């Protein structure tokens, strides 16, 4: 019975993660979700076209890598419920159907191109991810250690699986290097001239407040997930350090040299310090009080993001990149969307665990 519970617990979290990543793919494939119209295309004819001569190795690699994580997560979720062969077949079918659906809908978006090569590369990426999942499923020693570590550190149950998926969503949105640390306003400084004197910018108190609220939302989520709430004081700096490291690496790879450290600023530092102080104060609250406080923080954050920073756009950050492909605009838009929906998802999570 215990083995059955552990298996179902693994499958549930992996399923949440696979669904979340599928939604990322939908967003990246169809954004900005405008300009829909019939263009006189037939999907069967699109699939039967000769493979495009203009399709580059870079395009194929990006499409393959985009679907590989989906195949991995879907394969891990399926493997916890059925055999290896069935998992490979079903995982490949899920990846191919998701890609086919996106290619079909892209026929109605003039800004997008529906391609049989995209379908082929996406399906290959999903298949590689599923095969990788089958290989990882055989690492029983590592799997047992991770399961024990998770069981000892986090609460169990479907509500907590959703909370862990929510934590992964928050991290994914925050590693964008065009956002300040825990911030919401995209960096939009224009390209600098060497030795030019910059106009002083007033301190952004609203930005600092948003950082504080963002950190408190993360702290509240950790308090609900951890078996020992005081471990949040340790887990929070670890998560922030990981986010900062990934943010720096992505900045080094994607941003212009002068923008390398724009993601860390005085507003973010003050907001994080204030947030840590308030989080330590939250540790003395009873569970019900912490949930109510976290709900108030989520509502305040939602109001600030929507009514104070409402004029911020994903394209505002493009001047700091030296990457010239359109994928980053989609990622910036996705980061903005996560900022908008995360407090609502956190409220839903807090409502669910209050009933437990």
C-alpha cells in the first residue's frame, strides 16, 4: 500500500509539471493570440509539402529542445502508471498531438508559419524526452533517495503536489534576466554609449514593495509545503541563490555586456531585506494566521502588478538583449503572464490547504 501511495504521489506531481509545460508550449506557439483569420490553408496540404529548404539546423534544434522537457515529464508521469513500451508510445503520441494542434492553429495566425518540419522536430524532441525518462526510471537508487528526501522535507498529498508545481512555476518566471531580482518591471534601458553619463533615476518605491510582496508570496508557499515551517528560513535563501545563479548565467549568454548586472538593483536589495524580516515575523504566526496573511499578500501583489505596473510590456526589455530571434519576446510575455496569474494560483492553493 505504501509503494502504491508513493507511486501515485510521484505520478501526480509529474503530471502537474507536464501539464504546466504543455501550457508553456501553447503560449509560446500562439502568442500574442491576436489576428486570427482564415488564410485559405489546408492542414493536410501543409503536412504533405516537401520539407522546407529554408529550414535551418538552428530552427530544428530549437523545436527539438522545446519539446524534449515535455516528453521527459510526460514519460515520467506515464512510467509511474504503466509499462515502458506503453509509456514510450503514449508519450510520443501526446507530443505529436500537441505539436499537430499547435501547427494547425498557427494556420490561422498570419504572424506564424505552420510547417511539417516543425511537427517532425517537435515529435522527435518529445520522443527523445520520453526515452530519457525511461532511462531515468531505471535509476532506482537515486529515485528512492529523492523520494525519501522529499517525504522528509515536504508534506504529502495532492494539494502539496500542486504547491510544488507552483514553486517550479515561480522559479521559471523569475530566471528571466530582463527582470530585476524578484521584480516585475522589465529592464528597458536603451543601449549605452561608452563613458556616457546616465540621467539619475528616482528610487522606485513601488518596485521595491513589489519585490517584498513577491518574496513573501514565495515564503508563504514554502511555509505551506515544508513539514517544519522554520526550514523556510533556510530554503528561501537557497532558492533565491539558485535563481540568482541561473539569472546571471542567462544574462551572460543573452544580454549585452553592459546589461549583465542590471537584474540586481537597490530596489530589489531593499525589497528582499524587508521581505526576509517580515518572513521571520510570519514564523511566529499560527498556521491559520500565516494562510490569511499570505492571502492578503497575494491580493496586494496582484493589485500592484495590474494597477501600478499595468503599462509594462514584454517588448520593453528587448533593447538589452543581443539575441535577435523572436523566442525571447515570447519568453518575456510568458514571464509577465506568470506574474499576473501566480498570485491567483497561490490563493487557490491556500484555499485548498485551509480545507485540509
